[in-house]
């Protein structure tokens, strides 16, 4: 069984995000970029399935500029067999990403596609669902447990009411939630081994995917600063203050 | 024999700063077939380096001719120099000392510069590994250094192994090059083991605390370089500020305090914030925002404190050796030069470290330190004596027949009440950050809370039984990140007790505690690789 894993590069979660002074975006120069944490979880799960003997090959997929190669090497160092790099200098919206994945699915014929439930940059939470619809295959989103047997995935989903267990016939799309697993540490010798693993490079233009810009970003702004609080002496003063603000 | 995984290289370098990267680049330029890797504890190159920084470009010209066509991301040609003496309410502009003229130099972010150097090293075939901490040195049977051991990942606070536990590997090499920066944790062990400081004075340090600000448009004069001394330091504390105007309405600013200060109540972080609120500085910053902040120890012992820089199987280069030029307030050019010298030496001598120390001492790196050797130590006798002496030493080019002694910084602290406490007379501050915790936020420091505390205190009873009364627990004040706290506990039987609490997750890896603690019981160890501050453009 072949597993395709989405492996997006985002601004690292430890970075304090700064909006560019002109509001055209967030600062990415000199900023640490790393794998979307949910994608790391997706890759970890795929590797565990391979280690259990369920899967035979794990392929990481990245869509982005030429320098994305170094990022994909991290995925290979973690353990993926090979990588596919779809090269484009433009920002990719969820529908475009889903269409790219569909093309790769047609080419690679995987039985499972594991994606992060969302990327921590735009928090769209759409690509997995869109891919399932375009591919016309089942989807199991927000997975916190995955079991594969008899051509079916039994997936525990994190939903508002608690946990929901569903069965999805393979091939299928699964998106990962935070509690699915804890990704492994990369080992130094594996970084060296990753250098000789193959990365297929595909020009975005050659995929015949229309890059519709359905969404237009007009302005980025930092959250407004919280105004200074007021200390109250006792409950009576608190009630009076709330009344004055018309909240009581 | 352990069954640890091992990787072998001809040369392993600890630390991807200007010294380590320049060394690796030079080595590959001279002998491409030599295999070399660079280990860096920061999660990404440049994330844990902090400097002013105004650099002299000549060593870069020698290392990477043509770099000016492809400069690092922040690289502003030096413009006008200013030198100020501050009192609490005003300041006087003084003539700029000869060593501090910066015409022809560049203001850079050293972090961004290292992130720019690393891919150039990789292009030459150097393996650069960020996110891995060299936790220990390993030795051959004959006692020579055999390489480094990478720290284990996934160890819980109590020492047990978490599910993701990954044993660190050994990197074996013919030569280990220590380029850890000031007070390197492996260098410290090696100096002790090989008695490298037997013929030198104790090393001296300062602490530099820095912020990067984004200002409202129009205030910045790109290239302008302003240094000051005087307030808020008293005349017996070595302290001074830097303020460098960058491009895109940004300024880099910081305050350096000599760690040879004697007042146990001195707080380097507070001194920095006080200086920011000085009337000559505050109007520039008002209305701006902080982009990034951090702190780092600076090596200042110079010529007379330089340990032997070679031992069997290993070398020291850059600030971990102690090559910074204090009066110039620069070390990057020395770091690059020493890295290049080390590479040239190893290539010429079949990767044998022997003879490097003599080569370094015979080079212009050492000549530069010799000229200024008496300037910093004289400030121990007070600001005015220090200034007069600095003028004499500068005018004569350091020909004085004497060499002033350095003392260890941990020994300079007076006990509580042993001296009249300097009147600090600090002002009410209005500029951000409010306190050290608010400041640490801008360092984006991150340590997995469930890992062993990497600040090892040999005997915490000393903190409570002895230090509280003798020095008043200065660790709670010299740490710029509020790592050390004395907390009161109420025990089950109702009795009260005090204990040292170490907030290791706040640590910005500046090493001040390892240097200044008066009982020498704090040891800074490497935390899990990738932990620590994530500086942006410092």
C-alpha cells in the first residue's frame, strides 16, 4: 500500500508572527520555517503504518518554490521513501492544492492520502475535504486514531460531542488531529541518508491545474491590543463598573 | 563498549557562528576532500546568536571575495559615529575614540549573517546540522579528544525515557573544533581537563542585552552608530550602550554590563531598561514596537586571559577561545580570522591540532588583542581612571611594559553590606517591556517543560543557607530571563521554607549564571537540541 502525505512548509509555531508595516502580509524574511505540525503528525502516522507492515511506501508531497527542497529533505530524514515537489512561486489556495493532489493521486494511485487537518498559517481546514470530493472517495477528518484492515480504515474522529468512530473504504482521505501521535525526532544519520533519497520535481504548469484565485486577501492586521484593565476593590465596585458599561 | 550509533568525519565543528562557519568554509576551499560537519544547538542557524553588530569587512573579503555583490539580508554601511557620556538627565557628545571609528564597516544582524553563511558552507559540501546539541566530548584511549556526543532527545524531567526517546549519536572526528561562543559548555570542560588556562589569567565576561525595534517612519538615519557610557552605570560598574540605525525604520539597541561588577544588588536587565528611558534615547523609541529581544554573555578577558587554544585532537576558535576586542566592541572579525587560521593550520599539518596555538599567537589576531590588553582591566579602578588609562594605552598603541591582571568574575561580588550600595536613583520606566518575563516573550524561547533542567545547581542548600544572607541570591537579579526565583513554601506541618526554583524554560542561553554565581555551583548544560531562544535578526 502506498500512502501520499501532504507536507506543507509554514512559519514555525514558535515564531512571533509580525504583520508587514504596509499590511500586505506577514513577515517571512529571516523567519524560521518548518513543517506544519499537523503534517508532521500525518507523516508520523504513515511511517507507523509502514513499520507495522500495512503500508509499503510513504511519499511526501510539497507545493512551493524551488527552495522547498530542503524542507522535503526533512520529511525524507524522518523516514519517507521519496518526495514529490510541485514547483510554483505563487501562494497556493486550498482548492488549487486539492486539485494538485488529485493529479498526483491519479498518477501514483495511493490507497491512502493523509493530510494535516489544517495548516497553521492560513488555518483553512479545506484541502482534505476538497480532495475527497474531487476524487469522489470517502473522507475521515480530525483523526485521533487510525486502524487499517481488510481494505477499510477505522478512524476515531475528534468531534464536538467527543469521539466518533467511522469506517471508510479505501482508497480514502484522512486528515490528522493533534492527538493522533507524537512525531519522532529526526536522527543525524537519517539526515545523511535522506540526501540520497529521490525527490521528483514537477512544474506546477505541467499539471494542467487551473490556479483560480477564488479568495482575495485585502489586508493583514495584527489583533488590536487589549486595553489596560481596571482593578476593582470589591464585588460592589465590580457590579457598579459593569452596570456603568451597560453589561448588567 | 556502548552500542551508540556513530558517524565519522575528518572534522567536527561545534557551533554555527561566524567562527565555526568561516572555519568550515575555509577548510573546504583549501581541501574539498576533507569531510566536515557543523553541529548547532539552535533549531535553525542564527536563532541563538546575538551581537550588536558592527563588523569589519576585511576578513569576509578574504574568505568570500565577492560577498558584497550578495550581502547578508541586513547589511547597512556604517555612517556617522557618535560617542556620548550620559548623566541621569542629560548627555554630552564626546570625540569618538580612535578605535571606535566605523567608516568602511557594516551594521549587520549576526543571526541573519550566519543564516546567510550556512548555505554557502553547504554549497561547498559542509554538513550543517541545526537542532542538535553537542552535549559532551568523547575521548580516545590516549586521552585525546575523539569527537562529540549529541544529547539524547525525549528524556523526561525525572530522567526516564519518553515514548519518542532517541539516543544521541557520537560524532567521531580526527579534529574537534570548538566554536561555541563565549563560555562554551564543552570548552569549559576541556579547559579544565587539559589545564588550558594554566598560564593565563581567568577569563572575563560582560553581559549584553539587546532589542530590535520597529520605529514610526522617518526617525531612523540608516548607518548611524551611537555608543554611550555613564548613566545608568555608577562609576565602579563597567557599562555602556549601543544604538545602531538599520534600514526599514529599524534600530538595534542594547546595553552591556561588565560581569566584574561588585554590587550584589545590580541588575543588568534593569540597567538596560533604564538607559532606554534616558531623555536622549526615549524620544526615538516612543511609539515603536519591539521585534525581537535577547541576551548573551560576551568574552572580554582578551590577551592576558586567552587560554591555550589547542589540545590533542581539538582547537578553540572565536569567542569560546576569547578573541573579542573590547575597546573596539567587536569580535566577529576576530572570529572569522581565527576560523580561517585554524583551517589553514589543519590543512598544512595533516589535521594535527599541534602548533595552532603558536600560529594564532603569532598572528595579527593576537597582535590586535595585545595592543588593547590594558584598557578594560583598568576600569576596575573606576570610570575616570579607566578613561585616562584607555587614552594612554590607545595613544601609545599598548606599548606599556606592564600587563594588568584579570580576576574571575564570580569572585568580584561583594557580600551584602560590605560596600556602600551605589545610589541607583532609577527613573520610573514607561517603555516596554514592563519586566523580564515580558521581555523574554520577544526572545521566543522554547524548551519542552518535560526535560531535565539544563541549569545544574550542585548544592541548592548553599542558595538558602548561605547565599541568601551573604549575597541575597544575586542569581534572581543577574539573570536577564527571570530563570532563578526564591519561593516560599508552606509545608504540611505549617512551617515555612524557602527554596530555589529554576524556571529553565525561560532560559535564553546567555551563560551569565554559569559565570557570575559567587559559589561557582551553577553549571549550564545543553538542553534538548533545538530548545532555547528563537531570535529573529539579532
